[in-house]
């Protein structure tokens, strides 16, 4: 993996950690970056920069809840259109 990619990932992790909360955009980005890290030879990066600062379980929970809300919203919209 390129150095620029590592720097981008590191900066995003630091930003989310300082903010204290994880929103949907940050959670999806971090999970995507985790996929990159997992499939290349960078386990040390994972141990040093990702795991101590970000909980992947929380990121997955944020994405799961947001996806449920979006699906419910779309389902409600379909029901409303059918009533008319």
C-alpha cells in the first residue's frame, strides 16, 4: 500500500478519535480502510494506529443503524404513495 494511503487513513482515524463521536460517513470510510489494511501486509499498522483508537464494532453498529433507518424511510415513502 502506498505511503499516501497510509497517511490518509491515519489522519481520518485521528480526526474521528479527537471528535469523540462516529458519524455514518466516518464509519463507512474507516470500515473501507480496514478492508484495505486487512488485505495487505500491514498488521503492524492495524495494531499501532487503528485498534487502540477506533472500535470497529461501533463503526459497524453505526452503519447498521443508519442503513435500517434509510430502509424504513424508503418503505414509509412507498406506503404513502400507494395510499393516494
